[in-house]
C-alpha cells in the first residue's frame, strides 16, 4: 500500500490545509484511491472553489428557463413542447499541450453534455484565442486546433455554424479553446443526473476505459510551468465515430422508460460522474471496479476512477431494464456493463478483487468541497494596477480607405474563411446562416430557428472588467437581434488566470458583476457555463497571464425563419442608416471611442484610453427596434457595429454582398472618430423603401427608451468601391493574412 506523504499530496494538487480537512472528514488517513478521488473532485476544474461564491450572484431565471446552472447543460423553452439545451466549455490546457486531440475532445465533451440530457445536437460553435502569429509554436497550434475541431465535429455529423478567433500576445503560452453545442429536445423527454432508487442498477456504456487523461482535471487546475510538454499523457484521445454511435444509442434508449438518471464521464471521468449522480440524488453508490470495461491490462481502481477516456456514459436504470438496454448498446457496437448499484449509505464504496478499496462519505466530496473568498482589488485599485493610459490626444486619418485595407489585412480583423472552410457547416441540412452576426439553424420540421453567437472583447475586459463584462453580454445580445432573433439566454466560458493573485480575482469578480447587470437589464439569463482558471504560463518567461476572457454564448429564437435577416448589401440604390443613441447626434468629445480601438492599435501602435461604456437601457431599446424593423420587412440587411467601428462594418457588408456604397460622415466628428470609433449599441441597416421607414417611425412609440434611439443616414448602396477602394481589393486584403501565413 502506498504511503501518503506530503510530496504525494502536493502532486495531487492539494494544499496542506485541504489535506488536513480530508483527514478530519474521514477521521483517518485516506488511501491512494481516496486521495486521488478527493484531488480531482476538489480541483478548481471540478469544484469551482475559487468561483462558486461569485457565480451565485448571476441571474439564472426567467419564465422560459426550464433548467439553469447545476446540470450538464442549461435548458430553455422554445415553444411547441420543445426545448433548446446548450452549454459552452473550455479545453484550454489540453489544446496547448496537444492541439489536435485537445480541441477534438473538447468538442466531444460538450456534445455529451448536451445529448446526455436527451437533446439531439444541432449546432456547434467555438471561441478560439491564440498568441502572436510570429510565435514559433503558433502556426502549429492553430493548424492542430482547427483540424481537431473539424475532424471531430465533421465526423460526428453536427454542423459547426460559427465562432470567433482572435490573436494577442497574452495567449502566447496559454491558448484558449472554448466549444459550444446546442441541441433540441422534447420538453417531456429531458433527462437529469440525480441517482435515485435504492438497489437500482448503475450501468457503464460507451468506450472502454484506458490510461489516457489521468489527472486531466488536476492538470487543468494549475498554470503551466516549464514542463508543459511532459503533461501530454494527461490529454484525452477522442473517437468521433464512437461518439456518433453513442449519441444514437443513448437517444434510442431515451425513447423508452428505462433511464432513471444519466451523466457523461467528462472531467475526472468515472469519479465525477458517479459522485455527482449520487450526491444530487441524496443517495450512496457502490461500484465493483472489476466489472469496469478496460482496454489496457492491469488497470488499478485508481487509474479507472481518474481516467478521462472519452465517449463514456454512466446511467441508473430501472430494475429489469438491463437486458433491453444492453441489446440497444450491443446493436450499436458499444460496451455495456452493470458495474454497481444505488445505495442508501451516503457513501461512495468501491470494491476490487473482493476488497473495499475506497469508502468515502459523499458530502465532503461534493457539497462540502472548499469554497474560497479570494482577496481581490477594488475597481479603483485595479485601474491603478492595470496602468491604463488615458487618451492624450485623438489622432485623425487622411486616408480612410488605406487604413481600412490595413485593418482588414491584420490578424485581428482578417477573414477566418481558412478556418471555417475546414468545418462542415451544412451537415444535417438545417443550417440557414453562417458567417454573419450569428449562426442560424432551423428547428427541424418547424418554421422556428435558433440563432447562436459567441462574443467577448478581452482588451475591453482587461482595461475595465466591469464595463468589459457588460459589453460581452451586450454584443451577444446585439448579434442575435441583428439576425432577427429574440435573445433568450446565455452560456459562458469564464477564462481567467491565477485566482490567487488579487488583481486576477478582481478581473473575475468585476467582470461577473458587469455581466450580471447586463443580463438583468436585457432579460438574458445565464443558464449554464464553465470556469477555466490558472490560464497562464511560466514557460514564456516571468509569468504570462491571459487577458481576462469571459466568452459568452448567446442563444435566441426566430419564430419564422422566413424573417431571418442577413448581413450582405442586397441591391444598389438602397439607403444605408446608422441606428444609434439619439442623444449622440450632438457631438461629445467623450464619445466616438478611439480609446481601446483596433484602429488605434493597428494603425498607430497605441494601446490607451478607456473601455467604451455600454448603456444597457439603450442596448435593449435598439435591439427591440431592430427586431421590429426586421419583422415588418422594412430593412434588407443588418449588421452590428463592433471591432473596427462603422468603416469595418460597412466593409463586411460590402464584401459579403459584392456591392460597394457611397457614404458620408457626420460633419462634427473627425474621420477617425466617425469611421473607426467603437461606440457601443449601434447597428447599420439598409432600407429599400425610405418612405415606408419614415411612416413607421412617425407613428412614434409609447416606450420612452425606444424613443431615445435615432437614425442617421450614412449613404447609399451601389457601385463597386467603398471609401474609394474597390470591393475586390478589400476582399483580397481581407483574405491575405491566412493564405500568406499558412503558405509561408
């Protein structure tokens, strides 16, 4: 028997104080199996011990929310007895160590979170952050991650309909790979994870257990040191073809009345799935480890419990249903084994070779896991620490077209078609839109469609975590409104560095406060999510923290996809309008935010100024107007204004439509302020019939907030150029970065 030493405790990622609590709760010294189980269940990745306190403050309820945080995924009602089930998760550390398998198994894991609840997955999204393109490892990481996402998603038959990819030096030593899946289920066929019914059989299904991924959760709960490459064995290996079989087998069994509870084996594998099922049901659990299907010889209970081998599920079945269930899984050529039963002991008991090798009370493992109130800086202290420089002067431009070409060719704003073309966006034949403000998929067999968007602007969050958190939610809301969808709910992936540093914890706490306030004002609750901390690397020299990146996944509903809106310019002669706050028609030096803008950084090499503020009341009002204009058929194209300002938004509409435009700026703003400022809450729309628009606007509104939203004509669609630059040249510049980089 292995003697538990302080060195072994430290290797398991437990502090001396945490280990003392374990000994106190058990009343004895744990054995190695028990220590391993505590280590993964109390890891940051599984227990959220640094974040739980603050996550409780987020708004999670609405009349259309069926299930909020706490289950495998969030659930919202989309009418007609149907529900959308969705979640976003991270696979950051594994993807840096082994980019193909790290990204692939990230997709596989989030798919299981969704179909384990009874939903058929209908769409995937992703949010990726990489370091400097010139970093010697970055091309390899980008190629591997993109290939992994495509290799898994394409094979499993779920379309990837959108996402975002950004580059910044802060991600040199710790890239981010966040994956999101959305599924659809009948509201009377939703499955949960609480194990109940003493004596009910516990069943293992899917792939066999191997030694891959052992201590994956612990690895994901620490920052990278110089030995990052040595952690490759902690990265799981995925098989999308087996996952496809598992989806079909689970959904077939779910059509019967056999399942009491079901849980995927994700982080911490068999440990987390069994502990979560038993603790949620207030029950105990007994497992015979000798019955666990293994693909390698001589596996120990320690290895079986901590392995994160992919494509596995754990179920509690009704007594007597085992033969029927086994027949289904054997038909799909998957392993099926009854490995234990539900008990009333409140303990996890593991047996192996006729001996009890683990006996742990479930309370300390789950509900009593440590919860820390980490110290954090106040907003004022954080601003001083971050050292954000105020704007000393606002530069102007003498060549809007030239600056626009440079922006479009930069890694920050270049075309991501090299990435998206590697993903199958059309499998399933229900994809209605990709490449716009949001991906849109039809709810099969209906006129409804789901709109999905992923958003975050990390440079804003770093400069002002509160305003940056607000803006991330508001931009997701805006992107859904732009395609005609009513925003319904949010999932998130909260990527931050080491929470034991007060400045990092300040980023987390203040960003969540901003996010929460935005969700309340916009009626946009958070129903699921993931926290990924310790995203920093000592391997890059001196410690390198990522930018705070609370990635937001928004989901909205279009009642009739015939009214879905798209981004491209449609026809010459149509009027172009800017929808913006009415009060901003009067110039104000504090508006037209060039501070923190991509134009300031890419054209002038300056990183200064404050994060543009987000007026949530005006965001809600503008979004409502846009959805109303779309529903009434008064606009032919809509695009939100975000990175790069009005000029970039116009260019994206022109390039996607293959038509130019004649536009003019507001006379009281400089060219740089007007075209490249990143003020929030704005949309660009094209109008086929301006008289019809004016008649609709003249009717007024009883909503005072809506009355604060104004329209300003920017120009007219037509010609083959924008700002004097041929649209063909804009497209060439836009596509140049990835083609040049990957061919180099």
